[in-house]
C-alpha cells in the first residue's frame, strides 16, 4: 500500500473550494479505511530506520 490509496480515499471527500469535507461527514467504513491506509504507510517507514542505521 502506498500514498495512492490514501489519495484515493481523500479524493472522495474533496469539496468545491479545493479543500475537504469535515471529518464528521466521513463514513465509519471510510474512517477505518483511512486508518488502515495510514497505518500501512508506517510499516515501510519504520523499516527505513533500520536501513539507515
């Protein structure tokens, strides 16, 4: 998983002014999907510390 998945989720909530809808309007299903996508980004980043040490 990468930033593309996060961006796809964010695109669903863009408003007409170039911003985003309130988080209150995000469905529970999409909140879970956001959390999973962001957590998935953390895994490769945590491995980078080992590589750079």
